[in-house]
C-alpha cells in the first residue's frame, strides 16, 4: 500500500504520461510530511528542467511555497489578485507578509 506522499508522486507521474505543456497541481503536498513534501517539489523541479513544461501550483501554505525555488508567485484572496512577483518581491511586500506569513516571513535581520 502506498503512503499519501507516494500516491501523490504516482499521480504526478500519471499526469505526465500525455506529455502536457502545462501541469496544474492543486496542493500537491497537502497532508504530506516535510521530507516527502520536499521530495515531491524536487521531483517537480526535475520535471520542469527535463521537459521544459510549465507547472502551475495552487498552494495555501505560502511559507512553504516561498522556500521551494519557484519562479513566480501570484497571491490571491477571495478570487482577487493581491500581488504577483518573484518570491523575493512577495517577501518584500509587508502587507502580504503580515497577512499570510506572520513571523514566519520575517528575515533574520528584522
């Protein structure tokens, strides 16, 4: 029997069988423990590097997604785009940090 994280890896692999140009993933690591969540994101990075496809990830855990080396982030609230940019640009937006990350978004210098 597969664990939740292993099952998610199988689902991602299955979705790649049709050679998509865009992969849409809704919370691909929800309910997955830290080390396995990191493995899933590492596999996603490898997929992007090896195939050149784009991956659009819907994720509610902004603290986690900011640490994953993604190219761009779109921050939405109730269907409205609040901001979009690189992870560094999102971290620099104090309103976003306070609203979504609290103390987790502060750097060591703060």
